[in-house]
């Protein structure tokens, strides 16, 4: 969004402010999500309804479920069937499919009678239903399964990596995650195994999700990192670690948190009780019972004085002051506070 909006709370209802702290959408909804691709989703009459940045609800139709807008369309469910709406809330593809995925690169997976194919933005099958599962296209390849084996197809529906894996995710850059025997590894876009499945699958963590070209790996309860070429660049050696942000990642050593670079070199010594990812040049860190923010040199830019915080995004950070919501700027000044 060119002019990002930030979720606020007043008297148990939610609305949005701009980066200057001015209310743009009055707090009036009992549930609201952060904006994504220029839309939020708010609860209205017990249904999730898309809300645009002008505060307008897309209410031409009410659906059982509404997805996120991707490639200009959002999937919607009516009774047990799925279709898509456009950014004005009009039905762009009739509700007719048993299951669907999001649009990426102009195509979306969709199923009829238990078989998946791929549709275009007119709702026409350009790859006929023939797969047992199907994921979104990324990097011109999509993961599919035939029976219990996973492989990859190109945009014409041709199999380019034979189904042979227990499961597989969409490609990220040049690599994709595969799984076997409750472990995960990496293949390249030629289908060659770059890293044999060896890393632990941990509930609540995404396997092989890359940030700044790096992804977390765990083995024997120790954390390390691989790069997006599938190379282990930091062997699993930390008690805990977080995703990379702005070329640094938090790591835990002896119950204290610090930050390392992409080679594993300590840039900020472990001295914090807890810590978060770098964003907008700052990272949240905990000292005793309070949170503040440090810069990339490890110096406090905002002293630790908050009971709870979230990372900076688009110039502001959410913080809790006396159990009230607030937003601060990079200088620690409160630009909005719940009454």
C-alpha cells in the first residue's frame, strides 16, 4: 500500500489509522485483519467481508468464506462450492468448483469431482483436471500429486519433475521443499536433490520458508540456516533462532538472545531475555520485563519501557501501554493511543 493503514482498537471495536495517527476508518468492527494487498477482512453479520482502504465493504454478495486477493482475485465459498470475486466485489468466476487455490502468474488450481487442474482468470480449465492435489504456480512450476507421489508440472501441464516425493511445496527461487520419513530437504528446479530430507518438522514452523535468501533448519533441537541454493551455511548449533531480516537473524545461546549475519558471525552479543526480527532498521528486544528497540549496531534506539510490542512496519510499531493499544514512531514517540 502506498499509504499504509494500521489496525486500532477502541472500546472493543477495530478500525484503522494512517501513519500520522489520524483515524481513516472508524473503530466499528468486532473483528478486523491487517491490510494485505490493499484489503482487510472484517466481521460483518458473522461473515468475513473484504474492506478496501477507503473503508468500503465489498458486500454485493455475502459468502461463507472469503480468501485474500492475489493477482486481483479472491476465492470465495458459497455453501460448498468455490469461485472468485474481483476487487469491486463482483463475481469474476462463477461459484462452481469443489476446491480452489489462489491465483499466481495468471493460473489457479481448481478441482471438480476430486481431480485438480488449473483455470485462467475467465474460469476456463487450461490444464484439465487430472491430479489428486495441486498447488499454486511459482517460478513457472507447480507441485502436484498423482496417487501418493508428488512431482512438478510446467504451465502447459507437462510433468517436468516426475512424481516421486512423499510431499512437496511450491518453489521459492530455485529450490523447493520435499519431505520423507518426517524430515524435509531441498530439490532444485531440475528435480535434483540438493539436500536429502534431514531436517526436523516442527509444528507451527514453516519448512524452508526463505527470508533474505535464508531459511531456518532444525536438527536434534538445534537451529541453523540454509541459503536459497540449498547450501547449509550455518550448521544447526543454536538453542533457538529466528528468521533473517535486514541481513541479520536472532539466535539463542545459553538462554540469551543476540544476532548473527549470514555466515553465522555474531554481530550483536547474546544479552537479551527475548528478541524479534529486524524490520525498518530496528528490532524489538526484552530486558528484564520490558521491551524496547535496538538498531543494527545493537544500541538502544527506543529504551525498554513497554510490556508488549510488535516489529516495526511501514514506520510504526504497535506497543502496549498500561494494557492499552498504542503506536510509536522510530523515535519512540506515541502517535496514537487507545482511550
